[in-house]
C-alpha cells in the first residue's frame, strides 16, 4: 500500500499547487485525480491540430507568486478584454448597459426609462439587486435571461454577495453616453488578460507537475480512523494528513467508517452547482465572431457563451483555420433534456444560423461535459458551507480550491488556496519535529 505524509485529492490548480509546495519542502506527497491528466477545469485538449480549453479561460491574476509560476515560466499573449453580446440578431459591445447604441431607438428608450425609474432598496436576492441597478425592462430582457442560461435558475433564487465587482453598474451619464455614441471606455474589471502562446490554457500549469501526480484515480471511499483513501481502480493509500480540492458533497459522501452527523450530510446535499456542456468546432476557414468571446441572451439559442480558441492564440489552430467553443449549462434545476450528441448537433446548427460559420467549413467537432463547473450562490450556501467546513476542521482535513472552499475562486485564488494549506502543513510538521527533537 502506498503511504504518504500528505495525500492531496484533486489535481486542478489548487491540488497541483498544494502538492508542488509540499514536494519542494521534502514532504512525501501523493496527488490523486479522477482525470487521466492534471489541470482540473484548467486543462486543455487537442483534436487534429485544434486545441480547446475546458470552457473559456484566461489569466488575470496579479499576485506575484501566481505570476512567478504561470507567466514567468510560460510565454504568453496579452489580450485587452473586449467582448460582445448577441441579442435578437444584434451585436452589442460589452457590457450592454454601457453600450446601447446598436439597439433600436424604441429598445433604448425602454431601457433608459427603466433605468431612470429604478427603485433603490436593500436587495434580498439577485433579482432585486438587478432591478435596483438597471431597472425592470433591462433586467427582464438581458441579465434575467442570461441568469437562466448561465446559472440555470431564476435570479431570485440567488443571493448577492458574489456579484460585487463582476457586474458593472453604470451611472445614468454612462448609460446615456453609451446610448448616443460608440466611443465608450472599456470598463471590464481586468485591464489585461494573459494566455499561453501555445499549448492552450493548461500549459500554464506544467510548472506545477511532478511525479506525485496519479491520474485516473477517482476517490470512492475515505476511512477517517485508519487514514485510508480507496480509489475506483481498487488502490488503497494510507496518509498522515489529507488535503482535498474535490467537491465537498463528494467528499462527505465518501466517508465510510464513521457516522457523519445528519446535519453535515444535509448541508452537503444542499450545496448547488452548475454543470456544463462544451461544444467545440474546428473550422477550415475564419469564423465571423467580433471578439475573443461573446454572450448570447436569446433563450431559444442553447449556448450562453462562445469563445474563440484561435483568437486566444493562433497556435491553437492549424494555419488558415479558426475554432469556437460553445458553453451550455445545466443543473438539477434545469436538467439536460437531450443527449450531449443531440446538443452538439443543435448548437452547431444554431451557430450556423447566427452566421458564425458555414457548415461546409467544419473540420472537427467535439462534445464533452463537466459535472462541476460553477458553484451556485443559492441562499443556503453560507450556512451549509460553514457546517461542512467546521466538521472537516474537527477531522483535521484541509479543504482548498473552488470546490473545497466552495467559493467563486479564479485560477490564481485556487493556486493560492492550495499553497496556503501546504504552508500550514509545513509549519505544523516542522513545529512537531522540533518538539520531538526537544524530547
Ligand atoms: C466556465 C468557467 C470559466 C472560467 N474561467 C476562468 C478564467 O477565465 N480565469 C480564471 O482564472 N479562472 C476561471 N475559471 C475558474 C477556474 O477554472 C477555477 O478557479 C480552477 O479550475 C479551480 O481549481 P481547483 O483546483 O480548485 O478545482 P478544479 O480545477 O475543479 O480541480 C478539481 C479536481 O478534482 C478532481 N476530482 C473531482 N472529484 C474527484 C474524485 N472523486 N476523486 C479524485 N479526483 C476528483 C477533478 O477531476 C479536478 O481535476 C473558470 C471556471 C469555469 C467553470
């Protein structure tokens, strides 16, 4: 049986970063992931010369440690974040609320009237927050539709703490200016985005790779008393300390040798998340997307968002070619009604219908799903998350990353989350050995 000082579960950015830090300080660490290759949601894949990411990914983290690992070690391309929106056949610069100029006059009047008449209150949910910021007409016709597509629920099911900094809230002067001129400033929350020159987003993470990675290892059972983890292929490993970045609900349900309090099990079951389908298309010709990525508001069009790998980096496609990946979201609140293959066919038909490319230009297609994409900020999240974290604290288990911390963590934050847990373990182990030597 393999025995580790520290076992890290989940080899996405958080787990990779934890394992890397521990390994560098001489601690015997094993990193186990259900996927064959490392990277988690940040891994890339290639088909016949076309490289795609797992959903749209770019780095905008400015933390010096993250930069030293990602951008100082890998050549990258800099992009200015300039996106578009598609609604009822019209392209609108992002964010829509600041760039109404392309909408017809009646639509602009309705939006501006709603904006002027909006009521300031203390919002109890995301729906009320949207109405307070943008007014009723805009809310109903843009973000509420997008919420149903991206978050898979009505906006009033979401709370509001996650919104800060992610949704631009313009002044009336900005709304009016954007309705009269296309000369509006870029208000994206990040001024620059970085992407590897070659190899897709996943190649940013190769500096974290090491012999400690074990792929195709899905955790099925966790034994707390004997400190053992059992994987789907039958392997059992022994550990002194455990760090986990796998989804909290999976972790709690894997505990097999002690009775987990009902309150903790119920909390785990109440955590909500979205899942995603990725429809990837490689093209022999150039597509007609106006930007690296764009959002689609029409609810009869399946994808919420589409990005273009060839704009991220020309090395993602063969010479003269281009590519697109469409994202379609689902959850227990909005289950998939069709098979991934049917979704792929329908999405490609719709992309052709939008005039993005022609059917005869298609070189390769692919469809795949990710069960855990975004955690959902439904109302119970903070209470449930705390119950589970408090319980894991009593067991001495470290939880890291997007699905361990159960937060809206970007790549850089996930790397730092893994590093911070590893530093805590390093410190506690060095204190322990100091006292042992003292005795
Ligand atoms: C649509 C979308 C777009 C995004 N865009 C950006 C962006 O542009 N920039 C940015 O910085 N961040 C972006 N992110 C966020 C980024 O993907 C995450 O911050 C990051 O991947 C989190 O890393 P992690 O290691 O915590 O989790 P993950 O990457 O999810 O890794 C968790 C790992 O746990 C493994 N696992 C799960 N269950 C088991 C099990 N039972 N046994 C063993 N292993 C298991 C999984 O296979 C996975 O490898 C985006 C995320 C999404 C969903």
